[in-house]
């Protein structure tokens, strides 16, 4: 009985992780739409500056790559859990 509860908990935790990654993927998709609207900031002012369009694009691409890496890792983790019958 206790093992079944642990298995359900493992499945629920995995589903929460999957849902969270999907929320981030949607947010990144929405952020990609804003890239076209970014204007180059003036670099004449001293002090705090807004990142350039290239810097924002590079940060976006890095976030997407990291999310894909995390997704691939979770797919491997899910395969391991399924092969063990979700036993923890």
C-alpha cells in the first residue's frame, strides 16, 4: 500500500514538472513574438543600459536550448521510471 502511494507521488511530481516546463515553453513562445518589436537602445548614456536586440536574442536562444536539454533529460528519467513500473 505504501509503495503504491509513493508511485502515485512520483507520477504526480513528474506531471508537475512536465506542466511547469510547458508553461515556460509557452512563455518563451510569447517572448519570441516581442523580438520583432525591440528597438536598438541608444548607447550614448552612461550608467544602466537596456540590452541590445542581439543580447536579448542570444539570451532567448540560450533559454530555449536549456529548456530542450531539461526536456530531454526528463524524457530519459520517465523511461527509467516506466521501466521500473514507477517504483521509486
